[in-house]
C-alpha cells in the first residue's frame, strides 16, 4: 500500500534522476542490496524504520518539516480508515462457522 510519504519519496528520487543503488550508497550502506530493499519497501509498501527514513531524507536533501507533515497525514488517513472499518456493522448470523460439523452456518441459527 503506497502512502503520501512513499509516493513523495519516489517522486523526489526520480526527479533527481537517482536509482535505488545510488540512493543506497548515498545513505551509507555498504551492502547496497540491503539499502535498495529498504528504499523499495518504503516506495511500494509505505514501510520504513525511522532511522532509514532519516538516511533517505539526508541523502535526497528533503525538508524534514514536510516529511513530518506527510507522516502525520498518513497516520490520520490510516486512523480514519480504521475507524470507518470499526464502525461497519457485522452480520453475525451470516458469518458463523460451526467447527463441529464443518458447515458454514449452525443449524439452529434462524435465517
């Protein structure tokens, strides 16, 4: 799942004409593949350790305040989606499973 942060990082990397290996080197990784995986995880999944994010911000010379704002926006959007999911009603009778009989609905549940 991409995030506002992950899309911004990818756009900035591409705008600067840098590939994953180049950014990985700029971040100080000796194991270039490891650094590349960290960048790819961020860009594709929106997953990043805070220390890795700091290195990316430094390597790409990004504005820390803008990054902080994107992180906050992503967190707010995630919480809104989670709250929306929590508030969705569940039809319990339609979602029952009887392990004893290996059927999807218990016989004593009224339709």
